[in-house]
């Protein structure tokens, strides 16, 4: 199988794998949102001018775009999403325990791609 085909091949997801995937996705999402919340708290502390408020707004707007691009829970793209989240540190290999070995291998390849 060519590498391009290997990266775009469709997988079927069993019911238990769907539960594992949802839990892993949600954990990664919570980690990312936790980082954003911590940064907002830092930005708010001691800053109360109108300019400061708009800078916080701009930060949150940019983060929203980033999160919307990073987190996509469609099964057709979930392998690549998990690979990206693994590479960025939002997802841990331990979060994916229980997925089939071929899925895990492909996720790891995406993480290194």
C-alpha cells in the first residue's frame, strides 16, 4: 500500500473503540482548554484597562480558531487528529490503550509525520 493510501485509509470503529476514542478526545480537549483557562487567568491578574480586556478577547478568539481546527471528532479524520494531538502533547499514548494495533500504529505515524 502506498504511503499516501496508508495515511488516508478508512478504518471501522467498534463500539468499545468509539468509547475509548471519545474519552481520549475529551481528555485532550480538556487539557487544551485547561491551558487556555490558565493563560486567561494569568492575563486577567493585575490587568484591567480596556486595552487589556481587548487583548484577552483577541487571545481567546485566536485560541478558539486553533481549537476548532485541532479538534475534529469525525471518524474519517480521527486517526490524523489523534496523531496531531499526540505530537502536540495534548493526547498521551496511555489515553489510546484499547484501540486496535493498526490504528495505534497509524496514529503514531501521524504523530511523527
